């Protein structure tokens, strides 16, 4: 069995051979991944159900189709993305070819997460392959069935010389990180991300971090309460709340809360029935440890359970739960919940809601529900988050044309579609010059003269196109 070092060196040898550089090779691998999903959908759905009791509907949408859509977009546009981007030139470079060339980094490491164990490995892999890299994949050991399936399918469908899967827990990850990679892509918690950064710093390896955070949902002004409740409930309890972009808490006035609660209760009953524990459309908590953490958070909360609250450790079940009268200092507000518990905090005004959001770390996603466009615009312009969506939740990440990623504590870098291709590409600035016009080049050679400097400043100055005169007051 190969050591981690031997795996990395084997892939590095393949990369140096140039095999991954041609567009034909990249497209062949991307199409093979598409075939892998088509051939093994039933196995994938079974593995996801074993790990998280994912309903087929949710698994197809969030684990398979999202990857298929990204693959199709990438396959259709790869030739265009690989073309050099030509840049504006000044007079001194008028006869030169000046362009940006996208080149692969080399051997990259992709570390996935357990909540969407297939998607969060394959989506970044699409970008890595499209950009011409070799890749080591480290699926989450927590979602064991999907981890095992990935380790079986990747070598079967993709080049064994260029892509490898390493299974195992924290010790295997630590061992992997001792090797020099050309880029590391990590999805997971902020605590582990700090360890990733420390390991990457040893080799000055660039890193993309897709983290989490407490994603707020601000509800204010006129609104269709019934529609809002349905969309909020779907976004929050999709995958039983185990989504990094799930609404983590709601901010609204006391009046809005009282009007909204009956519709939330109604939506939950429509979606999951009067006994949600028996619903086949509701997933389960991934492990006993994660179940214990969530129940402990709920028990520590000083808020009042308005809906739900039931749980069963043997079934790793926690009912969709809504907690009201939650204060800023509450246990539910100290960390990302990552489960089916929704705290509602009351605010007195839109201004207070915006201040509440801005006083905390920047979230991965921010949601605002309102029929008033001015309220939506105000929240958009006065806050910062990885992504933003009005009058719905989590759907923004399904569009491959939008970059997906965090800002500040919620991550760095982005991917999906072309953004994944760009993340795994080095943007190399290139200038191709000839030997002509040497008589003009003598202007830059010593001995320096003020007259030559004036000519050079004129020839290299960026022209002020389209500027309008402004007066400094």
C-alpha cells in the first residue's frame, strides 16, 4: 500500500508529464465523471440514505443534479475558459501580445465534508480537473458509506495516475497535510480550517476555505406570511438543517413573529405530517455525537420551545424545532447550530436588525424576506456575506453561474462553474515582445535623462478614457 507521500509524488510525476494539460484529456475526465453519476445513481442514493437518511428527492437535487449541472456547464464552456484573456495596452507595448493565461497549479488536495459528502468532493474536483490539475481527494470519514463508495468509483472512472482517494480520519488528514500541495481546498468547520492554514503555511500553499457561520434570515415589512413560512421551513429543515447555508436564526419584530409562527407550524405539518418522526421526507442527524451536541444546545437554551423539541437518540432524530424569546447571549446563538433548531430573535426596527448582523462575523449566506424592494436593497447594501438571497433560502447555491464561497470567518475563495475553474488556475500574466523598435527602447537605458523620462511617462501612462471633470470641495 502506498504512503501518502508516494501517492502525492506519483500524481506529481503524472502532472509533470503534461498529460492533464490538453483540453481533450480534461473533457474526457469530466465526461467520465458524468457517466459515473449516471451509472451509479442507485448506489449513491443508498449510501446517502445510510449516512444521513437523506430522502431521494433531496439527495438527487443536492448531491447529484447540482454536480451534473456544473459538469454540463463546464464541459460546454471549457474551450472558451481556457482561451487567453487579452488586456489593454499602452503606447510602449502597442506591438506586443499581452494576455492572461490560465495554468494549472499542479497537485491539489480536496478535503470534503460529511453533510453533502458527494457534492462537496465532486464540485471542487470539477474545477480542479477543468483547470488541468491532478488531485488527491479526502472524503469525510463521518459519512462512511459515501466515503467508501467514492473510494471505489473514482479509480474506476477517472485516471488512476492523476486522481487518488485517501480515506480515514483526522490522523490521515494530518499525515496528508505534511506533504507539499500546490493548492488546498477545504470544506468544513472554522476550527479545522485554522489547522489547515497552519499546515499550508509551512509550504506557502494557497488555500480555499469553504466554512460556515450563523446565516441570518431577516424578515421585515410587508410580506406573504404563508409563502415565507414555507420557504423558510424548507430551507431550514432541508437535510435536517445540516447545511452550511441553512438559515441559522430569524430576526423579526414581535408582531411579525406572532403572525409567522402559525404558518410555520402549518408548513411543517404539510411537509412532514403530524408525526414528523415517521416522515420519509425528513433526514436524520449524522452521528450520536452530533445528536448529543444539538440536544445539549437545546437544553441549555433559555428560550421557549414554540414548535417541536422532541428527540430520539436511538434513531438520531430531532424534530423540526422553533425556539422563541431567544436572547443574544443564549446558547443557541454562540455557535452555528447545524441542525433542525430555529431560534427567533425579536428586533425593534430594520436598523437594529442590520446592526445585529454587522456586529457579528460575516456569514456564508444572508437572507432577507420582504415584499418591499427598498428593504431588500438596504440590507444588501449595508451588510456583507458570502452570498445573498431575498425571499428564499439556499437556492442561490444551485445556480452554477454564481460564485459560491464565504468572506471573513465564513471562508475565502469561491467555486461552482467558471469560478471553480478560476480557483484552481494560476492567472499568468504574459507579454510576448519582438526585437523591433530598439531605437525607442534606448529611452529607458542609462545614462538617464529627464527628456527621456518625459517621453516614457507619456508612452506608458494609462489614458483617462471616459473621465468627467470633478471638483474637490
